C-alpha cells in the first residue's frame, strides 16, 4: 500500500491550491486526478476573473491554471493522473483505479476537492444529441477547440450561461438567445451587457418546452412562463438551433464525502447537499477536509482561497507551521474569502456558509 | 390529543410496507412509522431476486407462496415491479462442491420443484463459460427477479391509496403498554399514536424495538456488500449463484476447500450475480457481523470481483458504477425469520429476522401477519417461525 | 467544426494527423485530442443508441461523467469517448444501432 | 422576442438603464466629458471586484473597502490613459473623447472577437443592445501584451452617439 501525508482528491482550482500550500509548508502531498491533465475547469475559464489583486483579478483562468501547475511542481507536489478514487475506506485509506489495476493509498489527511456536476433539465427531447451542459460546451470549445453547433440556444442566465454564451461567440458560433425562467438575470449584469452588445437577446421569464429533431436537435420550442413556472399558452416560439446548452446550476460532487461519512447540510444557496465544515475547512471527521465547489458552489476565485485555507490548515495540523504563523495566515485567507462573499451576489452564500459551520457544532 | 389507529407498523422497508398493504385491504386503520425514508434499509440494498433453489428447505414453501403473490402484484398494485420469472443457475467449478450440488438437486427434486441438473453436453455450451466448463450446474425454472425498490414503493403507494398513514423521518421513541397489552406508540417528536396492535418490521433494528417492550428479539445486522456494474446486454442467465453461497449463507458444510476458498469463505464471500431489468449487474455477496458499520472494505470488494472473474472472465470489461453495503436482519439464534404474535404481550407482532430473504418473503409475511391480526388465524402455518421456538430450545 | 484561431487562445497547436476508423469509415483526427472532439469536428452528432428504446445519444457532459458518448473502441465496449484520447488506427463502433440489433437477432436465431 | 418589462434595468434586460448609469458614481457627467478624453465606467452592481482601482496610475478610480462598493470615478484626475479598459473583467469601462472633431467623438472599448478590424476600416458602431446605429471609422486597434489578449479598439462616431456606441458589429469570420 502506498503512503502519503496529505492526499488531495481532485486537481482543480481548489485541489491545486490546497496541495501547493501544504507542500510549501513542508508536507508530503499527493494530488489524485482522474484526468490526463490537472487544472480541473480552470483551463476552460478563458475570461478574466473578478476579485482583487490577491485573488488575481483581471487575470484569465487559463493563465492562473498554468501558474498553479508550475507552482505545484516547484513546491514538490506529487501528481497521480489518470487515477480514479473509487472509495474512501476506514483509516483514511483511498482506493485507486489506475488503468487496469487497483491500488490503495494510505494518508494521514485527505482533502476532498472533487468539484461539481452540472445540473440537467429534463424536457421532451432533452436526450437528443445537441442538448448538452453549458460546461460541456465550454470544454469542447475552449479545450477541445471544436464547435458542437453553429446556432445555439442557452438555457439559464446565471454567470455560467452568460459567460459560456460569450465564449461561444468568441469561438465563432451564433447564440440565438439566452432564456431564463426567472424574471431576472441571475448572473453579473456586466456579463449580460457583453453579450447584449454583441446582439444576443436575453429572454427572462422563458423556458424551453421541447427540443425537436429526428436524430439530433434541429429546433427548440420556447415559451413564456407565469409566476408558477407554467408555460403560458400562445407564447410559444420556435428557434432554429442545433445545440441547446443547459446552464441551470451545479451540484457538489459529493459521493466520496458521503462515503467517508461526512455530515451534510442541505443549502440551496450552495448548490444542495454540502458537507459541513469548520473555519479550517475540516469536516466533522478529523483529518478530512473539503474545499472548492464540493464545499458549496461558488466561483473559481473562492475555490482557490478555500483550497489554500484547507491546505494550510492541514499542514498546520501535521505540525508544519508554527502556531502563530498558521493563525495569522489562515486569518488572512479567511478575510480574502470574506471579501468575495459580500454584496447582493455574495451575501446568500456567506449566510449559508455560516449555517454550514454551525452544523458542525450540532450533535 | 393522541391519534387512534387499529395497527401501528414500525418500519418502512418491504416487510413493513407489505404488512401495511395487506392490513389495509382488510379494512384496518393503519399507521406506518419509518425512521428514515421508504426503502432506506436492507430493502434498498440487495440484488432484487429470489434464488429459492438455495434457500433453507424450511423456508422454500413460504417463499414459493410469496413468489405466487409477486406474479400478480404489478397488476394488483397498478405499478410495475419488474417481475421476471427467469429462473436461476447454481454453478460450481470446485470438485469438492459437486456432492453439495448433487445433494441439493435431490432435495429440490424430492420437493417436486422444477429443476434440472445439467448434463455435460450443456455445460460445455454455457455462454460466458469461456474457461473450462462448470463441474455441475443446477438450473431452477421457478426462481424470480424483481425490482426491490419498485416493489417496496408499489406496496407503499397502494397502502397509502387504501388509507394507510405513512410517516417518514419518524423514529419511534417508546411503545407504551398497559397490563401486558400494547397501548400506543410515541415518536421521538413526542407525538403519540394510540393503537392496540404494533408490528415490528424494523429489519436490523428489530432488537432495539423489542427492547421498548421488554422482549429480546435476537436479530442483529449482518453486513453485505454489493458492486453494481454499468448496463450490459441481456444475459440468457440473469441470475447466477455459486456453490459457495450454500456454505456462506446457509452454513451447509462441505469438505475439501482449498486455502483460497477457506479465506474467501471466512470473509463471507460467495458468488451471487443478478442482472436487473435495465441491464445492470449486481455483484455479490459478502457476509460479516460488523454492528451498524455500513462502510465497504476494499478487501471484500476486490475479493468479490476476483471471484466473479474466476467464473466469467469476460466481465472484466464491464465498468463498476458504484458499490454499497447494507444490513441483513439476521436472527442470531437460527438464521430464520421470526413471524407472528409475540408471547406474553397482547397486540405485539413480529415480522423480523428475514436475513437475506426479506424481499422473497415479504408478500406472504404481510399477508399472514394481516390475517393473524384481523382474524387470529393464518392460512399458512407459522409454527416453524414463531418466537416460541427459542423458548422450547432453552436448556 | 474546428476552431482554428481564437481571440484569446490564439492559433491552435495540434498533434500529428492520424486516422480513426469509425463504423468502417476513415475519420481524420489529431493525436492528443479526444475521440469525441474528432467525431464532433467531423460532423458526427449521434454517438450511440440506447439499449432498450434505441434512442440516439450524443456528447452531454464532456467530462466523463454521464456516459452518453460511450462507444466500442478497439473491441472494448462502453468507452467514454469524451475523455479518451484518439490514437492512430483506432477502430470505433457505435453501440446499439438499429442495424446492429437486427444482426444480433439473426445470429441468435441461427444458434437456436 | 419582445423584451418590454416594467422597471427595465440591468437585472431584467442585461443593459444598465439610463437611470442606473446616471446614479452610478463611475459614470461621469456630460460636463466632465467636455474637458477632455476620460473613461466612462458602466458598473452598476455590487460585484466584489477592484482591478480598476489597482491599475489606475492617477488614483482616479476608487473602490475602497469592501470591494463590492461601486467604483467612484474622479474625472478631474483621469488623463484618459485607458489602462482600466482591458483589465475590467466585466468589460464595463470605455473611453470617450467628445472633442475629437467638430462633429465626431471617439469611443474606445474592449473587444475580444475575431477577426479584428484594421485601422481606417469603416465598420458599424453598435449600441448597448447590439443594434447598429452608425458608421464608425477605426482609429486604433491596440493589443499590447499587458492587455492579456484583450484588444482595445478606438472608433470615431457621430458626436451625438458618443454615449450610445459601445462596440462594433462583429465582423464575419473567414472560413
């Protein structure tokens, strides 16, 4: 059985930063990632990030991803790619699938940074080829460099829907419309303004009724909805599109955390069932930490700060940081996190995070 | 104000739902208490089959009567339980298990059951037997498969339609008795339900419920682990067990096992492979007593997977999509279910200790308990399964 | 449809040209890209048909989660094409096509 | 696709309304624009973000703490250098020179599409809804390394459209 001090599951924004902080503090760290490349979703985030200087605002996600890879290597983080963690077993043993065989990895601390899944939306025709996740489209256009279709309907006007619409335009597609069931645009207004300037209509109070086509999507039928989300008859419109992108939220990818026995809370503001954690990102099970979208759906910038916090706290718990330094640096990271969770877009998440921390104290 | 019902059923697994369903057909007013959600225990953590050919001979008649009820249940409940009468095969590649299978075949034949012992010719033609042929195969033509989730929910929905009040997230805290008679059930919330009869259908938690009325129900959780694969093409034989199953599940003795088999049997591992209606295979089985520890262990998962591949190397290309553990409610005194009214406590009924046969025995359990509560008699003798059997065995 | 030039990511850098055989037809791909990327670039939208209802499926999550895009690759069924890199000479077949079903059925009858 | 709504604004249409813009502390008065080329910040929501403040060499943009505060713009400090245009992750900062010529103003904006226009090209200026409202002459196409792949384009437009034109119609891609 292999051994490591800190096992980080998932090499995305949160996992990479966690590993970098722990390794810089002196811990032996192994990132396990099922993909060919670490970096998670950062490499498809080709837009400039929000926040302030410490959050690397104004820098594109793809650039941050490149920097993190370099930092991880410099810090001596070991990376096991093409490796699936199929289970967490007692005594912090991880079951790994590497190609055609399985292995076990014993660790003193596990940091779970497994990220999120895109939510689906079911409607007649939703299984037709051409209906896909907005994140899936983003992967295809920005990583794989292929367009899944020329004419696109985007469902959902949260930040993901708006950003991916913009990136589809950048990739050379036509976004016929962005529709949103709510009566308002949930994402940042500036993202919406960008695509409006490019001529893309954003229809609030609309839903997709069905996708039509023989073997794949040929058109979408949309309709206005009333306050109870029921389609208003007579408001149907047919859009000639070949791709329907679903940007209807994300859910924490929490199987391993459930399996480990973490306590969960249901918090819609954070994407559903989320493992409870304390202000060090540690769960109710000592030595198991969470960070990033798994610990609540937020932005990549928050995921990175949470990763740093988890990594630092984990290294500290192994004795790699003088208590005073640990306390100071964790406080600084908490302040950086707090700065990203204020205002009308952040308050809800801040409140939910507080509930999550309170859940740690319950029996 | 306490609410009044004729019967309170404790447990929302397949047994509790079946009891509630058959009771409601007789017109009794019923409330069902489930501490989590419907089908959240053993009923939702099994392979959804009735391989009656390996059952303890004593339970086979009860199981056969149950499978008869299952055959019409989809129509009766107006809910597809994915009932399939596909039969099953019991196979071995170990010479020492051959006498075991031959003996079993004779026993089943004597009971007049529709089974074949394959001749050599058919063994060689067995699909997927791309290693050496099996040494013995019993094919049962009467075994059935169904979706345990759909069966449990189908029973629950029908019970609800017939007026049963189903409470989920409703753990029972106390059962009140007055003069050796059941009086009421009190939930952890403090809510009280007056009911002259209570059925304990709490699966692996039966002992804790029994303690509330001072009755020791000798049932403990027996952990079982299962691997689920992705969908595969329909198999001609969707339900396959190996000779080790008789040994680990029913304690049938056989001599001559080698070191590897001994180790495997010590972990409770035996082959039990079932393909569900959607095409996914469930790979079992394992048995151990680990209290209420529901974790999986890589040793058992790997052991089960290796054992599978020793039979069907072609399965190596199937991806596993998940695995889980569940608790069989295992009667630690003799492994048999405990059914019927409890001694010395009027109004308390047991539907407990079904071990790995809860799905198999659920309809008959529900029907007979309902009969006993409403008429005092049962249409099928319960003598072998009553609690009193423990008392008579006392030294 | 490949995205050759991109305002942010610049000109694409690709591996050497290779050829896949998809249901008997040659499909051009670049070493290092996923099978799914090559198929989408070639205009393919249907990746498989479902086992029971014979409905078409295509790429849905592009992340290796949903298994909508699985195909038979070099004889191995259920390979997630969205996370499997293309290699020269790979033989790729669609699963569950109506044609395939008929063939399987005929063969089954033949065996009795 | 009718988009009329009560109380239109950035949350319902994706476009900040005139009222929202005028109430924003980053949006200069017309009078301030007459004194020379300055930037116009169309940031009307409390997004946690402050690179505009960090990059301004003159201290003409102040966000302060918390970083969700709207940027406050001090036009008298602004020399119109435009460093804040490409750094804004929301692409909400523009530069306007209404004194460019007798009847022409210039508008500079971030642009991240291909193909790029070339200097002296005549293209179509679009307003905030993407509607082409005028011809626009391309004066500058800047894409230095420090802009991190964002191009800043400056076009000359009719003076009365200086506060309407915010981009150009995307050019057709060569296949």
